[in-house]
């Protein structure tokens, strides 16, 4: 597993221990078995953005506190230059760039997400809140619950993020979209 995943797992464990929450309790709140949860903390298992988002909520921290280890300090404005968002590359298919990583107490988490074509079946994830996706380039399929939508450049979708969902790039090119997760 990559170093970034191991670092996030370490921060997850330290925050949980600082708050005196048992691994069993945390696993139950995240709706995963305790062995899987311990795999996240050790950095042996990759995790979805949904898991990090839900864990940050349980621990009372910003998502970026878990992802980067750097506590943001701005509360009036956050400006990010093109290509300079805080990068989180989960696996071969997904690359997230956080677009407000220096802003504290956000009501929404904006990301530039790039997904690469892949033949594996989509892995559905869910998290609290709502989500808005706006496709900038490429084509993608959004799976949500039992339905799916094919999106092309300029299309958008707004949905209840507690319903399991996944995005998959279509064709042979990357799909890039803005995702705004609203708490």
C-alpha cells in the first residue's frame, strides 16, 4: 500500500485513541468489521472517500485533517491555483484534488476528481450528506442505488450521498468532474 494510505491510517488510529474510542466502536459506527477497520488503521487496506468522510465526522475533524495531517487555518477565503489542489490518489482509478484544503469549518468539501477507465465492477460507497457532480471532460456512468445515469461533458447530478453510489469512466479516456460533498 502507498505511504499516503499508511499515513492516513496512522492519523485515524491516533485520533481515535486520543478520543478514547475503541477500534470495535469505531468499526461499528463505520459499519465494517473490526478486522477490516484495523486494516485501514494499519494502512494495509485502501479505503473509500466515504469511509474517510464518515470517520472524520465521527472524530469531529475536517476530512483534510485525516487526509493531509495539516490542519487548515483559513476561515474567510481559500484560493487554489490550477492543478494545485491537495492530491489524494486512492488507487489506479481515482485521483482526488481537494479544492478548499486550507479552509476551516467547511460546510462542503469540493474536489476535482479524475477517474480512469477500468474493467473492474464498480464498488459502491455511501456517506452522510448530499453530493453534486459536474462533468468537465470525458464520459462517466454514475451508479446510485438501483439506477444509473450516463453523463457527458457539461452534465451534472445532485444526489443523496447516503444512497450507495459509484462513478465509472466510460470509453478509453479519463473522466474529470467536480464533486462537492455537502455536510
